[in-house]
């Protein structure tokens, strides 16, 4: 069993990992930047090490600082959380080279899934449905043009090094393609230092449904059903839920089996998530795989009763995954709201300042994952996530009522948050019916913009 973990992250996920360590009797050391001296993670950890200045490039994104922190404090392992270096194959490799267990998949799995075109090909070969598109990187605009004629417009140009919606360009017809190809390539080169592109048919009216997976180092892999993340604004998830209102038990089994076949084909180890687009007729297509623990993992934890971060630690310790597929039983419904320090009335502009007063919601079926406390000033340098409120209830309707109640109870003063916006979304008929797709939130924002003018 691991004895001492360096947490190479901050905020609520650092707190979440500390909690899992404590319950397993593993010591937790938190690496923190100068901007995070007063963080809750520093207070809760067994030990803490300052790794550098506020700028992420000099702290949470700086492998030498993190590796030294782990070695100086006698850690045997590193948990990267999400974001920062969590999907950096080079960092995972360096950890292994200095004898630190990276709590996540192998460097080669991270690298393979980080190349979005290679990930797509790998899944296709394993029998996972993918969106019609290119079998490889596009070599030229001419090649793109020929291919687009075959798959049909509209098409989407995606950056091989992108992901999460970064570096994508919709092309409506042939007249746009040559220019779009050049711009997308230049943008990808500037953003990722890698300009390679691939192509897919652009699908509309789809939902974002993702399958959680777990696998151990002995070839045993299972899925833990889906989360529906179709309520997004500019690729930022606003509300997530599970199970998806549009996924039947039969479809869940088909998607889950596809996900397990996909990860088994690459010998994937630890927790991961396969993102799919799901259409109205139940057709689904692999988009990309995230090789980390995700922000919305508590949704899965509440509907399965399985502690994902605990399993990450156990699997990295070399323990067997003692859960079988038949042990994964979906019960009830969970919804998560990400509470951000942003002002919805000002186009979600980040809101800075001291949290004067913090009263989290409680009561039956309510979980709060947060690093907040009264008097805390969230550093402006990092993302604006303040808290995740996650509710569980037997049915979706009860979960909706519970989330409305929880958001109503929660008090955060001093900064503007997204809570009231999410509260209003829960009352939207289209959200309540469960019959929404990725177009729901953009369309709603457009309608509301019209009303306020
Ligand atoms: C797509 C798509 C439509 N067709 N690919 C955005 C995030 C990244 N994982 C891929 N994304 C999309 N890929 C094809 N071929 C639409 C999206 C997309 C989207 C996906 C999930 C959640 C929100 C989204 C918002 C806009 C576009």
C-alpha cells in the first residue's frame, strides 16, 4: 500500500484527495504555491511544501518543483488531480524514473489518448463507434477537401493536440474549407505547439454523455455508467447529472461495454472517462478519452456508492479491483452544480474578493466538495471553482427539488457566484423534461439576451 502521497494540485480536488488518503491511513503532503498559503488543503494535509510563486508555470505546472517536493518529503507517490499536469505524459514518465508512483495511467496511455486522432483510431479498432471522419492526420487542405466530399458537410476540423473543445472549427461548405484549414492549423500551432488536424462530420442535436471506467494492473476493467454533461456554456460544464435521462439500461450496457472494450485494448490502468456524443435515436460515438479523475466524478460516486479516488489510490498501490461489473448497481439520481466565482449578468466575468461568509447547504442527500471557508480570498490566478454541490435522491424529480433546496440554502457573500443562474436553470421546462441537447444552454442564453434588451 502507498504510504505517503504528494498532491500536485490545489482547491477542492486537493481537499478531496486528502480525505481519501486519510481514510486509507495514507499520509498526504500538499504542494502549494505562494498564492495558496492560506488554503484549506494546506490546513488539512499532514504536511505541506511550497513549490513556488503563484504563476502555474512556476508551481503546479513545474515538474522539477513537484518532483523535488515529493522526494524531499519522502513521498512514494504523486496524485495529479485534474488540470495542471494530470494529463502530461512527460510528468508521469519523470515520476516513474525517480521511483514515484504516478496515481493514474501509464505515460504511454496518457500520450496515446492525448493524441486525439490516435485515440479515435485506437477506439475504432477496438470496435467502439466513432464519428465518420479521417483515419489519420490531414496532410493538406486538398486532402481535407476530398475527404469532406465523402463524409459530407458540415465538417469539423479538430486539433490532434486539442481536446475539451479547444482548437475546433466548423466548416459549413467547401468554399470555407481551404481558409478554415489554414486558420485552424495556425491556431493549433500557436495554442499547442502542434498544428496537426483531423476531421469529423459535424453532428448537431447531440448530448454529451461520458462513461466512467476503472481498471486495475491485472487486466480487470469495469464501467460505472454515465454522466450527462449536456448543459455547457463555451465548453464549461454548468450542471452534470447521472444517470442520463436519455440512456436506458440497454443503452448503458452497450455504451459501457464499448468503453470497457476500448480501454482493455490498450491495457489501461486506473480511472478514466470516455466522452461520447449521443443522438436522439440512441446512436453514440466516441469523441475523446480523459485519463484523469474529473471534476464531476462525485455524480458517479453518489449513484454507485463507489469511492473513485479511494480506488485510484488502491489501484496505484497495486491492489486488485475487487469490484465486478455486476456489483455496479445504479441507484437513484445525482446532480452536480459547479459553483463558480463568476457573474452571470456580466458574461460570466470572474468575480474577485474575500468570501466574507460561507454557509454550505446540508441535510439529506447533499454533498459539498469545496475548499472554501469564511474569510478566505480565492486567488485570482487560478480557475474560479468555489464549490461543487452534489445531491442524490431516488428519482430525477426529487433530485431536482433537492438541488433547488440546496442552492437556496447555500450562502456565499463577498463574491458573485453562478448559484442563482443554476437555480433558474433548474426551473426551465426543457431541463426539467430531460429532453435537451448541447444546444439547450446556448439557445436559452440567446433568448434571455433578447429579453434583457
Ligand atoms: C463534436 C461536436 C459535433 N460533432 N464533434 C466539444 C468538446 C470536445 N470534446 C468535442 N466537442 C464537440 N465535438 C463532432 N464531430 C460537438 C462538440 C461540442 C460539444 C461537445 C460536448 C459538449 C459540449 C459541446 C459544445 C459544442 C460542441
